[in-house]
C-alpha cells in the first residue's frame, strides 16, 4: 500500500509539474502575441492615415484589427489576473494577429 501511495504521489507531482510548464509556455506565447499586436497596430494606423490608402484594404485592416482586439483583450486580462490560459485562447489570439499582419502585408506587396 505504501508503494502504491508513493507511486501515485510521484505521478501527481509529475502531472502538476507538466501543467505548470504548460502554463508557463502558454503565458510566454500570450505575451509574445500581445507584443506582436502592439508592434503591428501602429503600422495599421499609419496606413489608415495615408491619403492614398485604398478604402477596401483600409476596411479590411480595420476589421482585422477589431477581430484581433476581441481576442487580445481577454487574453491580456487573463495574463494580468494570473488566470490559467488555454491553448485555444492563445492560438485564437495568435491567428487574429497573423490575420491583421496579413492584411497589412497586402498593401506592402502592391
């Protein structure tokens, strides 16, 4: 019985350590995603303020930026309050920032 308890204790400790490492990685990814948005947002604003800005691209960038904010804001709140993150939450924010970056890149290839 003691051996069984010892083995279960070790497995629980390993499981908790794995969860902690997973949260650490998710938090790092969350902060990196927010930093990427913070680096991208001024580019979107600069493009939108150009007199020669294509209205269609400008609208697409505005939509992509709003979509990114919908997932970035709760992510930032969770990071500040130390609420556990989910991989889905972080990947949704990452995808939204990537979509915004893609919309901005659309203009740079013209």
